[in-house]
């Protein structure tokens, strides 16, 4: 499964959100797309993502130190619509949530980031 030219819609671009999502990289929508594609590849290795829509502001839960406010971890939940093309050419719309758990972000190695995709609905994209 590939994510060549994916169109992104609705992702917050403000400094505060980008600052809290630094652990996903400078282009967090692209990082999110790669994680989703990797997980969907188990079902359709030759499918491809066409578009990724963030349907609402992501829910962010930040764990920081009391003394200096240093961020130790972030849990993020993105409500998404994913438009895919399967290997047979059929287009599909998936309603999903991407759950991230970034921990130990204060460590020199950058900590640990895990992503889980939860798909709630799949329908043909007309």
C-alpha cells in the first residue's frame, strides 16, 4: 500500500498544536498518513490512500512535569475520514480514529510513540 500524493484537509496548523505534536515530525499529517497506510496494508497491500480528512480538532491529553512544565507524554486522538483506492480500483471512505500514545518524550532518544487505528465505518466512495 502506498501514500504517494495524499490530499490533506482540516488539519490544525496553529503553533500550539504543532508544538504539542512535535514528536510526529514537522509534517504531522504526512506522518499520520504513513502510520495509517502501514496499518491498512495488512488488509490491502496494493491499495493507496487518496485523501485524509481531520474531521475535528484532535483531542490532546498532555502529561507534563509540575516543576518546569516539561512534556513527558502526549495522548492524541484524531477523528478522521480516509479515502482509499483498493487494488481493484474501487474507492472507499473509512471513518476512523487514530490514537497515539507518545511516552517518555523527555528522554534523549525521543521516547516511544505508538499508533492504533480504529475504523468505525467503511462505505463506497461514489
